């Protein structure tokens, strides 16, 4: 398990995102409680988390011979975006790809949107370079545009594809726009927790499906925060001791070894089919 407790709702999101989307998007409450018990989460905590996810519009109740929940159509795009960030953006961006710049101005009467914009841009991996001005590698431009439209925040934002021209040292400035120590602390925690697991599980055949599931879901839940905190800045702008590479190798190895047997375990337990 991870070094810090993982919320039941986060584990449930991982189960839906990693497995259930490919198995019809639905699971009975009884089967989910059984799966979550393997992650040391008790039934009442599962039901409480499901209720919160329902209120947030992530899940919808649906009966298919048994009481269960299906992933809301409204969040499919969010999960698709997550897949791109988690699995396809493991390498640093190229410096010559340029930048995505978001500039926003929110009237004082609508300042709640200002907080929402700051929070969402931070979660996407944008760094704050000045009040109302945010920057990220250019490859995040499409995700930023989709997020702003989805949350109906686009009226407050100007979104640019930009290049850095002058005048100061970009590497020095970047280190103040993103919190590198905080990101490195999270990478270190991930590697410390899961590098021993990766050493022990070297090939897909080395682990049974239940053990794979119990290792993979917490690992993926802890990992999926990191591609958002770390926007994948170009290598030229990163500290010499940047520890993301080690953590990414651990993640890639465990994903390769554990993902498929974990999926089989979910299918075996639930009877769901692709």
C-alpha cells in the first residue's frame, strides 16, 4: 500500500477508470464491496464513498439484476484525459514545442470562479508566473481548452500558444513558477513505496491475479496524482537531481506486470465481460 492512506473514493475512481470502463462501466454494490475489502476498505466506507461520488456526478445508480452504479457519461471525457496524462505523458516535453499560456480576469462579484480557475489550472499542471497568468508545456493546450469548456469557464480566460523570447533565464524562473521540492517529495514517496514491489514482481507470470489487484490499484491511485502535479517540463529546465525518471520506471514496470492480471481478477470476481 502507499505510504499515506488512500481515500476510498480515490480507489473507487481507479477501479472504474482502470477496469470497469472496459467492462461496461457498471458494477454491483455487492461486487464493489468485495473488491474493496481486498484493499482493506470496509463496506460502510464503500457505501459512503459511492454516495459522495453520486452527488458529485461521477456515478449514477442503475439496476442490472442487482443494485449498482454506472459511470456517468459526463465524466468519460475526464477519464479519457486522465489516461493521456497517466499513460501517454511519461516523457518530458520538448523545449521547442512551446508553451500553453492562460490569462484570466474574473470580476470581484464572481470571485468564486477565480478560485476554481486557479485550482483547475494547478491540477492540470500549470505554473503561476504572475497574477492571472499561468503557463504549461504546449502539449497541455488541448486539455486546458477542453477543461475550460467543460466547466464553462472559457468566458474568463484567454488561452495562447506561446514561445519564450526574452529576457531572463528561463530555467531560473521556472523553478519559482512550479514547486519542484513538493513534486520531488511525492516522486520519492512513490519510489520508496513501490520500488521494492517492482523488484519482487519482475514478470507477469510471477504474481497471481488477486495479488496483482491488491498491488496495482493502490499503486495506480498514488501514481495518477503525479502526472498532474508534474506537467512534464523539458529536461533542460529541470534540476540536475530530478527524481521523476526513477519513479516513472517503477510505474512503467509495475503497470506492465500488474495491469492485465488485475483486470482478469476483476472479471473473475464480477463476471463482467468486455
